[in-house]
């Protein structure tokens, strides 16, 4: 049993942080999860209403508790939040809400000092950073953005289509969030929906003949990149119509090559059909704003009522751990899961990869591995 007076501290009460706490508890190691918001699963609570997992229920459960069958194959956002709440109760996890860690420093004795709001200074032999990729909304600094006369919001602030009924809306960004919000708007009564495309995405069916795209991804994740690119190219030609005539050509770069660069394919839940029917209109990328106009990369200008930027997030780790030499030039951790840098022993990261095989599946695996590594350190 580890020293209960100095528990492992986990920053972030999302799936990765909670899974790690449960895996540690199973090994008799006490941990405290620090969460800046007032509840677990804060980032999931903030997503748009229609969100469902694109990974199957069976492959999305965290260690020690299966997601209920009653939630269906593709779990709704609200049901996932309910699951995380039950997960916290079932494993009797210690979660301290309203605690935001601003900086982590190394103490003289080799332990870690966490400096948090309210003047708190917490010490711990091991720290697991689990604030995730979706920490700080990112909106590009487009020329003229701040003087735009229409409504501009980040996708994090979008909930449902009702406020935009009868409006002309431009969605910027062709990831799963952007395409699903565009579809939600098209089905929810927006007068016109356009989707600004800088790099055409790879599109896959969420399932084919009953087999999920995730199952295929798990099966091929260790194969050579070029081989998977070729397999994916053949599959999409058979299962996904060519949308070039609608302004959305097939990508030139291979699917797995793009995944390794950080771009996850779009899983189709109705988006392709909406594009083919003209309910979602792909247009060129946004270049700048000019009063009420949005100037696109092909030189055209449009005047939407609303612009929704589905342009991703920043990890926001620089202020917290950037001074420790543990981040790369993109602000991502140099190591993750059970691995730790020799110069930062006892500091782990979870949830900062974007795996083709499913984020929740990989979080569950990494949580167990981190717990195993911590057990070796604290009880070995």
C-alpha cells in the first residue's frame, strides 16, 4: 500500500483521469483527482446535444465497469456522462472539484509540487496529467475577425440547431465535429448551411455490413502505413460516393498517413447524403473577414448570419508543464501512458493521442499501464 499522506494526484476528471484513478485503486494506491470544473466529464457535458460516440459501447468501457447495454451500440453524450458519474461512485474515487492546477514544479526531494487556485500547493510523488486534447477552444486569428458584424462562435458553444432556424450558417472545419454540426443544422431548419473546407477529409461509414469502422481500425493499426492507405482507398471507393462534383474531392494523402499526422477520418452518420442532396454546401476555406462578409480562399465572398468555428482545441499544457522540457514543438507531451522522461520521473500523461482505434479504448489500456508503472515505483 502506498503512503496515503502523499497520494498520486491526477489532473482532470475526464475518462482518462477517472480510469487511471480506478486502476490505481485496484492496486491499493490512493489517488486524488483534481478537476477545475464542478463535475466529472466536464468536456463531454459541453459537447453538442446530438453527439454520440463513434466507437462501439463494447470498446468504449473503462476498466472495472462495462457501459450498460441499454445505452445502445453508439452511446449518447448524456449517457456517457451518466456512465462517468456512476464510474466515479462505483470505484469510490476521490475527486476534488473546483481545483485548477496552474503549474507543476519539481520539489527538492524529487516529488512534485502542484500550484493551484486559491493559493493551494499540493505535493505528490507521482502526477498524472489528464486534461486532454480538448482543453482550450482554438479560433484562427483570421484577418478582420474581431470586426466581423455577424455572429461568430466556437463549436464548443453550439448545443443544437433551434437558435439557427431560418438562418444562413457557415461551419468552418471538416472534422467529425464540423460535419456533424453542419448535419444538425441542415436537419434542424437552418435556411442554408455551408461548410468551409481547407483539406478534404477522409470519410468512412461508421459501420459496414454490421462491422464497425473501429473494429477495422483495431485490426489494422499495427500494419504498415502504406498498406493501410491502400486498403482504405479501396474500401472508400466501394462504400463512399465521390463527392467531387459537390465540392468535396477525395483526399490525395492516404487515410492512415493522415491519421499519423493527427487527422481522424469523418465517420458518416448522414453527412454524405446531405451533401449529395445540396443540404450542406462545401465551399473554400475561410481566408478573412470584411465587415459582414466572409472572404473565401477562391476569392468569393459570402454573408452568412452565423459562423461556427469547428477548428479544434489547444492542449493548453505550456503554462502548466512547458518549463519542464516535456513538450514537443506543438505543445504535445513527448511521452504518454506508462512512459516517463528520465528528467521528469513520476510525471505521466494520458489522453493526448488521437488513435484510429478509438480514444476511450486506448485510455483504458493506458490507465492500466500507468497504474502498473506507478505500482512498481511506489511499492517496488
